[in-house]
């Protein structure tokens, strides 16, 4: 049985409270970190091979090191708790069941980057996670773990909670920062990257909930331990949100070295009702789809990239033989058409066109040229837009059609 880090307290009664968190070793990493040099914290996180667990899988310690050295500007730590990627629901578990791990991780990360204010951007639909996390923040203030002169260390840190209003694009880090600043949640062209010019024009680190919740464990048990749990290029375990046609859907903690097959058949009990597996999306709706023959792949960022897909948010969507892939594409295409922020012409126009074409194919009114038109339109726009939203949409457009083309063709009238 693999070691549990993130989920170790999930089933304990009142796991969200300060008392239970402390009973299980909570807030013991904090004094260690407050006694360390900030650069030593960053180095430890670098050595742990912790990578961003929200989508991009960027090395966390390296990201922290991009904050300009010696800058006297205010620096901000921003936690992305927007969790809008379809098929992803693991951060809500952390916010509800282990919120103090995020708070402790935030204080340590803030110390590393010399930040005294952290923002937690929680998606608007997450009412219970917001309530639970807000309660934990209050407990931490009351216990002197947040605010001025934390544990007599001379270090000050405040947490501000900001609720989103339900736009997927606010999960993109620059869109999130625009929204946090009170503006329309529009992504911005990078560079400058947030580490140089982020929230309110100041150096900012944006990290995902799960990424920061790993930090206290790294400080307590050491970088080598965390790195040793994973693969050569990514340390630790992670949370997989597994949904769809498995016997036991839910949030599963497993090492990043687990295979997709093991996740589906060992951790989630296999395909329900004795049916056959047809396809799997391994990393949220933006990840290119895999066929049933492609699941002997390790779930770390590099192995999935080599397999032509991505780990993304580790939202694993399992589809059995009853699923219509054209219908699945239509649903995904409707989502991207609805959520495009509209700034970039290729994204604004193509997402709508592709949804309309996918819709008419499913309605039995497709035209012979539609599939090649979708592929052409999708590929032409890739890499031309302000943010990664459109490239994320291209993943399903292209992979669903290229891997299941016959299923689409069967829906198009012969005389069309
Ligand atoms: Fe907006 Fe799409 Fe452009 Fe991103 S790629 S900025 S979502 S229009």
C-alpha cells in the first residue's frame, strides 16, 4: 500500500480542525521553516522534485526562485483554488478535509519568497470548501499562526480569501490575477510572467492548492523522502480525481509512478457492470484522449507527454464501451465554446465553429468535409493565442477525431 500524504487525515472526524491537524503532526514544519533561511526552503522544495499539481506541472522550487532577489517590492503568494477543469475535484477535498495543510504550506511558501500577504482564489461554486477553509483561517489567526510576528519569529503573514464567480478562464493564472484585481478575468500575454509582474503589478507566485499542501510534509520529512516517492523527474504522490464508468469513482492518492491501468483496475475496481473500457482522459478535459490500448502509461508529467497527452489536473475520466465519442466531443466542444473569454480571434471563432460542426454530426446532419475541417481549424489556431485555453481545447478536438474517426464517419450521411 502506497504511503498516504494528502489523504492521511481525510477519514478522521473533524479533520478540518486545528486540533486534529495538530494531533497528527500539523504545524510542526512551520517552526522549522521559520528558522530556515528563505533560500534554504526554496532549495529543499527544488530538491524534492515537487511539480505544480494544478495543470502545468512546472517545478515548484524553480518557480519560487524566479522572484527577483533583493526586491523591496511587495510580493504576493496566490493560491489557485478555482479548480474548474472538468473531471477535477481533488482540491475541494483538501479545502474541506485538510485546510490547515494549505495554510501551513502557504506560510512556509510565503517565508521562502518573502511575501507577507497571500490570496486564496476559490471558485464561486465551492461554497462548502470556502466555508470550511474560512473557518480554518479564523482558527489559525486565533492561535497566532497567522498575522503579526508568527510564533515570535518576527515574520508576518496574512491570508485574504477571494471568491470567484464561475468562469473557467479564471483558473488560468493571469486570468485569475486580473479577476483578483477586480477586473474582467482576461488572461494577459506572457512575458512578463507573474513572478516578475503579477497581482497588482508586483512579483507574484501562483500555485495550486495541492502543490502547497505538500510543502509542510517536504519540510518535515525532507526532500529526499518526497523525491523518492515518485519518478526521476517528479516527486511525491498526488491526488487523482477519477470519474466515469469505474466501480469506485472518487479521489485516489497514489504515487506519480502509478500506471493508468493500475489506477483504474486496482484503485478504482475496474470498469463497472462488467463492461469493456473504451477510452480515458487522463488529465482533465483538456488532455488528449487515450484508447483502451494506451493505459499502460505512468501518470507522471513527462511520461504522459511522451504518450501524446498530459497529466494536467489529474482528472481521470473513464469511458466504457457505451460512450459515444462524437457525443463526448460535442459536450466538451460546447464547454470550450461557452468558456472562451473571446479576446483572441482563433479561440473565440473556432471554438464556436467546432461546437456547431460536432453538434450537427451528432444530429446526423454532418457533412463529409466536417471532420477534416475541424482538424484543420483546430490545428491552425494552436499556439497563436494569448493563453493556453485554446491549445487545451485543441487536445480533445484532434485526439477524439483522430483516434475514433470511424465512429464519427458512421454518423455522417453517405450522401452528405
Ligand atoms: Fe481568451 Fe481563448 Fe485567448 Fe485564452 S486563448 S485569452 S481564453 S480568447
